[in-house]
C-alpha cells in the first residue's frame, strides 16, 4: 500500500485501485453503448445472466460517475438511457432484472430510476404498481407493515426504494414527503438512533435481527433523509451504536438471505473484509450522524481513520482483483466504491485519487 506525507499527515494513494475499477467496468461492456453485464463470469453452471441486465447497466453508470469517468459523448449517454428504460414493464412501471433474484422489485426499480437521474432522465412510464401508496393512509400502512424487527435490512430496500422512485419520478407531492418523514421522526429509536423504535433488541437475547442489520436498514432511510435535508432525531445515539458495532466487528455480521427468510447457518462477514455494501452502510451512518452532533467527534474521527487504513490495506493487498468473484460483480463493486467515496469525504486529505470520488447519494437517493 502506498503512503505519502502531505503537510505532516499520512496520505494513502489508491489511484491504482481506481484504475483497476475502471478496467473491470470496461471488461463488463458488451459492445453496444450503455449495455453492460453485471457478472464477470458464470458460476454453478446456469445461474447467471451474462447478457445485458439492469444491475449491470445501472451499476456501470454509478461506478463511472463515482470515479470521474462518466460518459460525455451523446451516443454513450443515450445508449445508457435506452438500456435502463428497457427494463421497465410498461403496464406496472416496475423495473425487472431476470438475472437477479436477490433484490425486491422496488429495489430494482429505485436503482434503475436513480441511475437514469445521473443522465437527467426519467423512466418512460409511471410507476402504476404503487399508486395506492400515494395516500397518507396507504403510505403509513405500507411503512407499518414492513418487517422492522426480524428483517429490517431487507425490508429497507422497499421502504427507501418507494420514496426514491416516487420522488425522482415526480409522482408524489410535498405533503406526501412530509407524511413520510413525520412517520420516521415519530419512529426513531431513542436507544440506538436507528429505525424503528423498539424493534432492535440490544439486550443480547436474540429477540430481533442482529444490531448490524438494524443499522444497515437505517442506512437506506438515512440517505433519504440526507437527500431531503431532514434532521435526525437522535444523532448522538446513532454515533454510540455505530461505535459499539465497530468494537464488536470481530464477531462478524450474519448476512440475511435475500428473501428475508431465516437461515440457521448464516454466512458471516467481517466489517472491512467485504466487497459489497456493509462498509458503506456503517461508514455513512457514522459520518452523517456526526455531521448533526459533536458527540464523541474526536473518537469518531480516529476510528474512521483506523478503519480506512485497515480497509484500504485489505482491498489493495489481500484481494485478487482479477479473480475475486465479488470484485468482478458490478453491483458489489459499486458498494465498495461508495465506501471509498464516503471515506474520502469524511477524512479530508487522507485518501489520494487523481479526481475526487463522488458519492452518488450526494446527488440523489438510493443505492
């Protein structure tokens, strides 16, 4: 790992890593402008679609925007728009990816709509499938009905996906957004700062999903709040909870199944040893909550630097970027790029790139 000294402090140079990211994205290009596959290769025979797909196209756009390689030519931009729009079902307005079975259709829809926004474009058709949620009662019933206790991580794809898709498509009014945020203000948990109140079991008795799952679910609602410039009710409690999760990281994070069902032998990952979204979830919650509170500020700064140094060392020295399956999956790679962008922003001068990394969430919601 390359270190430099600048003004008396340490700088970590990740320019070669960003060059590798750019190369991987180009390796997923299928020749036609805007057409990308998600995966680098097949696995287990026939379970991967190596043709153009929604997550391949959306995440290629997201990554290129993040690393400063966003397409400038009109033909490329129009190709991306056409590719992304092609995944929408005209009758329902829902976006579908036949090659992905790990995300709810609201996640796919919001993900594609958010990618289109990078090109100042929108879907061709309204999102008719969720028109019943435009009323206050419909919205509140939807939020109340999400599984906040056992599957908050997976459920947040729906709760944040609904807001992101509807708002970016201009399908809801200002009052609808007020109803949404009023619900979240009332339901903020005074013990953890996460959502939903009373749903995270911090006693250790296992009465709810692990606390990391509640944080990862909260992340999706937090980026919606950040987009709309809405305040957090208990930012200091969120800081405390994120620090506690960092101290406990060696025990690992049980990864939930995509359908939210129970897994008696769950896959476990370690924070900072993952190609994916766990790192951006934690870094974002830590960094954005400390923007709204000076609570334990010096400690959070020290921990973020400690985490960044360890995480970057892992990415640049331990990961075989040419052969690692997740590093060559554009969706998981995008999550890692997001974490790098947020860390660079949280720690000025600590991470060196030729162009400043841009977090797509600072432009619009949803990842």
